[in-house]
C-alpha cells in the first residue's frame, strides 16, 4: 500500500484518522493551517506541505476533514487544488457541511474531470483511535470502489453506501447528529428531574440502556450526565450541526420546530 | 397457582396483561368501568364484579392499571377498597401517575395496614401480548418479593428494582416515556427533512439503527415514520406523560425547557 494520499485538516478527528492511514501503510502528504498539529504524523513518516494544493497528487486521492463548508470551499477553490487533482483524481470530503455545498463542490470537481466523494464521519476522536467509526458515503460507483479500502483503513467499522447523488450522505450525517443532540439534551433534562426527586440517574440509565435504549449514545451520554459532566461540553459542534439541519430543512420547506427550539437552547447554553 | 388476584382497569394494556395472568393459572376477579371490556376474560374463567372493592380480597393482591392519577385516587378512596384490602393486602399500581400521587397513596395504604407497590409498565399492548414488557418497581421489600412472580406472569421480561421509596419507579417511567416522545418527534422532523431532499428515510433508519441507535424505539418509530404513519397516532398518552414529567420537574425546581416545548408541539398536533 504505497499509494500517496493527501490529507488536509488535522483537527481532533483528522489527526487520529490520518494516523490510522499511516499505520495501515499508506504514504501521506499532510497539510494543516496550524502546522504544528502535523508533528505526530511527520514523526511517523508523513510528508508535510505548506500549501493545500501541494498535498494533492494528480489522479490520486485527497482527503479533507475541515470544520465547515466555508473552510472546505476555501481549500477547493484555493490556488491549484483542482488543477493538481486533475482527471481521475478523487476528493474524499469528510467534514460536515450543507448538502447544497456538497452538491456545488461535486459539480465543480466534475467540471475539472475529478470526482467528489462525500463521506462524513460518525464518531468521536476516541472512536477514531479505536477504529469504531461509522461512515455513510455517496459518490460515483467507480470512485466509491476505489476509496472503500481507504475508509476502512481510516477506522470505519461500518461503511454505508447512499448512492451516487452527492448530498445524501451529508443528510444522513445531519439526521444522525440531530438525533444525538436531541437525545443528549432530553436525557439531561429528564435525569436532572429524577435526581432532584432523589432517584439515582445512573440507575435509570442502567435500566433504560438495557431495555428501551440499548444504544451507545444513551450509554455514554447518560453516564456523562449522571456523573455531572455536560454531554457536549463547551463544544460548538452540536449547535453547528443543528443549524445545518435546520437550514437544509428550511430550504426544502420542511418544518423545523425542534431544530428551532434546540438552536435557541444550545445558543443559550454557549453564552 | 390458585391465588385470587383482583384486576381493575381493562384498557388496551390492562386486557392483555390480565389475560397473561389467567393464562398463567391465576384466578382473577376483574372490574372495569365499561363492563363489556371484561368479556374475553370472563370467557376464560375470570369472575366479573360490579364494584371496584369487590375485586379486592382481604390480605390479597389487587392490581390497578388506570388512565391517570384521578382515576386511581377515585378507585382507592371508593367505598370499601382499602377496608377490604386490609392488613397484609398489596395494591400493585401499574398506570402512570405523578410521583406525588404515588407517594400520597402509599401513605394512605400504610395507614390501613396494606402496601402500595408501584410498577408502571413500559410496553405497548402488542408487547404485553408477547410478554415483552419492562417493569420498574418500588415498594417494601417483602411486598416486592411477593409480587415479583406476578409481574413476570403479566409479561414482564425484565423487572427492575428501584428500592423502597415509592415514587422512584414512577419517575423512571416518566423519564423513559419522555425520551421516547423526544426521540420520536425528533425522528419525524429529521426524516421529513431527508425525504424532502430526496433521501429514502428507511435507508437512514436502517443505517442509524445498525450503528448509533440500535434500539427498538428507533427501529419501530423510524419504520412508522418512513411508512408515513404517525409514530404516536392520535394518542393522548405522549402529551399526558410529558406533562407529568414537566409537573414533577417543576415541583422540584428542575428546569423544563424541552418538556415545555414538547408540550406545546404535542398540543398543537392534537388540535
């Protein structure tokens, strides 16, 4: 596996995912805005570059894992990225963006003869380190076949094919994150009520996760809440993801009462 | 198992639960406000009575499965119920009420020498018929030991002990139902958004229930939503249960932003 892979975006999730690729034997060319983040990868043999386009190999595969759609668009439209990727090149975009951003970028890649595959990641950094990620993906059949081994090497314990119309996997990701946020905040409210009534929250979590909700999300967030740590900490990710779902729903004229409400609740929490 | 059990409340859930008891060999004395509902049980040998107190055997066990706290209080304080139950009698209350109602009734029973056990049921009528109920319960240790075989015979695949302080099992039930309602409505909003964006809701449910949410609730409600049937139909149960949680939280000065919101959302839905 000596194929040279470009990897752009070494944040909390990007770093363990890129590390998995190196450990699986891939050669990496890495770029990150804050260069020092690349150090652990360079120590493992990754080649660090100073411009996003320099991470791209013509006809090869470049992975991006960026904070939002604006950062992603910046990289793609930055000097040389698309020209360097060229015909037969594949861009695997793994951050969470608006479906319309994904569709727009897919069209731009097509104009340049390359292929955009969306493969947003479900999983915290710890799950990346233990290769327990879930990845829905969408893109051309040929490109998907080519990137599948790479997604597994990144730590995808399950890869789910959502067809060829880019936007679909992003929507799956938005649905999943929204359900996580809704479940997490609902647990927080209900378990606080229980505790103020003298009932041990952990005992409730134990019962409910053996019965109605035998789901990792309920187990992990439930335990965090019972232990008085905020399920989402100070993270802005839940608010960002709820907003993306809300905007996507509103563009399609789908009602958003819960998204609106969670937006307000989470905004208040962060202030 | 010839012990004579009183059973009051033969609604959608009460009827299959009582049927399980008869099928397990118990002798039942049944009461229901609408008498005709008892017919299937009478056909199986149950003795039908015309007053709630007549279903009660002194020193025995009487089960109630009633719509709300007001109905439950009416039965308990109706002529002769507590006197007939007498010393060593046990009342298993299985409907969902306010914890404070449960505590109040527990105290009244104690004054009469009898014991109140709360054992609210998680499960739809179909789950009762297939003996797939989950039952948290609270009450005196001695009473719990005596009623445990009965709860299993009713269809409890899992019985969870929440101590001796009545109110705790009711709180567990309120937490569970609130999380079901929150998850169900959140799924409805998110999957509608997905469908309006051209993504098959069932495909999303299939992925999410194999990964983040491998829970019966997400599977069954997700399928219902994908098939365009309302997860909670025209039922008033979700609204009632959210209200009970909200009131219980407010009495304990625990914040209720999501309960308030769901209350408004569900009220609108029912209008």
